[in-house]
C-alpha cells in the first residue's frame, strides 16, 4: 500500500509541477480580476484553470448551465459565467493541491492514515466551496421571501387608492434597500430606458427566480395582456399568503441553523487532526 501511495503522490506532484510550469503565466489577466476576499490564494488558480483546459472541462454541460443560472441569481447574469469559471478553478486548485500535499505528508510520516485524511480533506474543501454558493443562494431567496409580503402590502394599498400599477411599482421600489427593492429598482430603470412593462416583469421574475415571484410576475403580465379588474384582490390575497409563508420561513431557518455548521466543523476537525498527527508521526 505504501508503494501505491508513493506512486499516486509522485504522479500528482509531477502533474502539479507540470501545470505550474506550463500555465504559470497563462491566466494572469483573469487571476488579476479575482477578489482576494472571496477566494483564498487566487495566485495559485492557474493550477485549476490549467487542469480544466487539459481535461477540456465542459462549460456547457447540464450541470454547468444549472450552476451558472444559480450564480446569476447571486452575482447577476452578466458575470455568471465568469464566477462559475473562477469557482470551478478554485475547486480544482484546492482539491488537487491539498490532496498532493497530504499524500506527501503521509509518505514523510510513513502513515496511511494521513493519506486517507488527505482525501477526505480535499473532498470536504471542494464541497465547502459548493456549499458556500448554496448558502448565498439560499440566503438571497430567503431574504426575497421575507420582504415580499411587505412589498405586496404596499402595492395593494397604492393600487386600492387608485394608482396605476406602474406608478405604484416605482413608488414602492424607492422605499427600501434590501434585495427585492434593488431588483424592483432595476425594473424601474428598465421602464425609464424604454423596456416594455411585460418584458420588465419577466426580467424581474428571472432575476429573483422563486416560484412566488414568478407567479406574481405572471399575473402582472396577464394583467397587461388581457386586463384584470381583480388585480387589487389578487395582490391582497397573495400578500396574506406570503405573510404566512414568512412565518414558516422563520421556523425553518431556526431548524436549519445547526446543520449548516456541520461541514465547516468537519473541515476544522480534520485540520486539527492533521496538525496533531503530522508532528507525532514525523518524530517516530
């Protein structure tokens, strides 16, 4: 087994050095644009980008397109592919580099346990990067749901007072700064730039991408196309539903708080084991 680990570690080390030599300066422009606060050690990302190039990583696969759509919700449609590319490069870099280092440590300490820990740590780090996006996406959607009832209540009040929907929308959009109000303000900008209301409501639904807002936008579009004298009633009814949904959301978030800590806790635990065991086995 020791020889197998030695062989794998040798192949991975040679591969890492090959990527470093071949791609060290190949991705300087894109690496220079990476936010160091969002990603750790971006100067090493040429490893991941180079590996993606060598294996002809498919940026148009079903999984990739799904991930890009999710990133578009968090970072905007314009830069979604960029963030997907950088995040994938980060995952390849972290996973490959950590696995290589841990196998070398295992050989130096002459213990297979470190090799197993290395595999686990590499997998966990990649999963952590994936989970980070999931958490951001979940937080954004939760914030949208949390503020949506208030938006509907405001729209209902203004429409009932006789204000047309477009004017009511513009007025409500300026009353807050959270995610949903920012998206409404983008829709207001689209109105001013000549985008039709129908298209603007569709874009709003695509950016928010939660079923409640899609239903709301669909009704707005129907109102524009066919006319709907019951729009005020619909708004009031949906506002009541969303206030109930907000209560359920608060309960679910409380139940999920503990489970979100499991992955980072596991990574920290394995890291502590590595720090303790490497010196211990190295001194044997």
